[in-house]
């Protein structure tokens, strides 16, 4: 990290305190949380609800079983207020059992008829797809399909959709896979189209903590426990990456492409730093990020760009709690770190354990800006205001 990056990274002098709206104790250790990006109206009502999925994982040390639970919340919005999560619906797995849920993500658009799809990554190594169908006053949730059983016993650690009906997934045995998802009226089928050994440490497989598509249909990214961020061009095969970026001092844990600005990607690490890349300007000769932050006070686990404010980023920072970050200057910057500012607007530190999951509930029409976050060992789920005013220099 350069001195200029450290100079541009600062905290607001009068940090807004984040008071929480509701605190819920989760049934097992919570490790993933995802909200659908837009609220949904049920039965023609003007009142909206926000679909939210909470994934839990817990190791039974006596039996060695990695058990899990997936809970669905239809978070109610009353006018311009959100006052709580509402009651959860537990989603049952096959035979009423579910392997530990380590990650999940919503399919990026609603299906014909209004249904939603949600994919989950499991400790069993499987990917499971759930169908969420809005009804008159509730949701009907059903199992829609899953990936084939893998030969390896590696855990599925993370996954991500793209707009071309593909899921990329990463595993504890060093592998990355891509599945084509064939969506039918009732069921979905996952067909594996690529799988390769992506990350190693000391010649042994390294956990691949994250993988993601990019705006280029042929280019994907992965981050490993050995600290490397890799860029793969599927047209050239997957025997070796086209770029290996060694900007971090510990494992790369999250890759978050900007939803509206092509080629802009935020990446985070156990080393507590965030790097912003413009993929158009990454080369073997110059693989440096546009910007690399100082420590934000906790290992980075999840990062979510704001649903409509291009400059805001929500971060789950493990033992440091959560952060709302404001970035500026990246639109016109190519490789000049001096022009990018990175300011922590808010900190949410009510979690007593690792804050693993965080996502937005933000409605432009009603100016709602709320965050939901979860943490692991304390089994905590929080809803909190995330609209602190920007403090200018």
C-alpha cells in the first residue's frame, strides 16, 4: 500500500453512531445474509416487503456433522419505515436435513410470473437452488434443484450468479467450477461446464474463498487463501490464469464487481484492506489496483455496493463489525491513487463476534437506507440505519 493510499483513507471526524432497529438471535451460527435488491409488493398492496435469506452453519464436534439452516424473512416496509425483520420461515432441505450454508446469492432478476431463485453453497460441496414464489399475502418456497455430488469432499465456500444463467463456485479443495443453470417452469438443472484447480499454497490446494464473474462473459476472478487474486480468460483455457495479482498480505476473501460501472471491482482480504481495480488497466506489467486502503479495523469478509448510490460500499469486517464506506474520484481515475478518496462514514460495532454477512435494504423512492448484518459465534442478526451524512473535509 502506498503512502498516497494511506493519506486518502480516513475516518469521518464525527463518526455517526449506528443505533440498531432490531436484534434477533439466530438458530445456529450465522455466516451469510442476502437481500433481494428491490422490495416486492404482495397481492396488489401498496406495502412492500424485502426478501432476505439468512444462512447458518455449525459444526457438531461430537459427530463431525456440519449442520445448517436457511431462514427466509419477508422484511416489511410500511411507507417509508422498516421497523423489524418479521417472523422467519425455515426452509427445509431434502429429508428435512440441510448441510451447513456457507454462502448464498439471489438470481439477479425475477422470473416470468414474478418468482425468485436463490442459490446456496453448502458444506457438503453441493449447490442448491430454491424457488421463492410471491403469493397473495406470503411467499411459497420450494426446492428447485441442486448440483451433482462432487468426487471431492471439499466444502463449497462461495458462489455468484451472472446474467447469463451461470453460477461460479469456489471450494476448500482449491477448485473453481462454473455451472450453466437451465431454468424450467418447476425445476432447475445445474450442468457443470468448467472445473479446475485454481489455487495452491506450498504445492497443496488452498481454500478458494471467493470467485466471481465480470462484465466480460469470458473473464472470471478468484481469490485464494494463499493471498493471490487471479483473473482467468475462459477462451484461453483454465490451465493457468492470465493475471496473478499479489496486492494482499493474507487470503483474498471477497470479490465484488460494481453493479453499474463496468470493469470496476472491489476486492478484500483477511489483511483488513480493500483494493479497487479497473480491469481495463490490469496488465502483467502493471497489475496494481486503482486504490488500496489502509486497514479498516477488521478482516474483510463481504462487500456490497449500494443499490443506487455508486459511491457507497457496505463491508462486513469480521471482528471489526461493519463499515459503510464512501469512495470518490474513481470514475475518472485510471492508475492515479491520489485522485481516489476512501472514507469510512459509519461503523456498526454491536456484533460480539465475526460479522460475516451484510447487505442493503435501500429504496430510492422512500429514501430508506438500512443495513442488515449477521455474526457467527454470538448468533446475532441486526437491522440498523445506514444513512449517516457524509462528513466533508
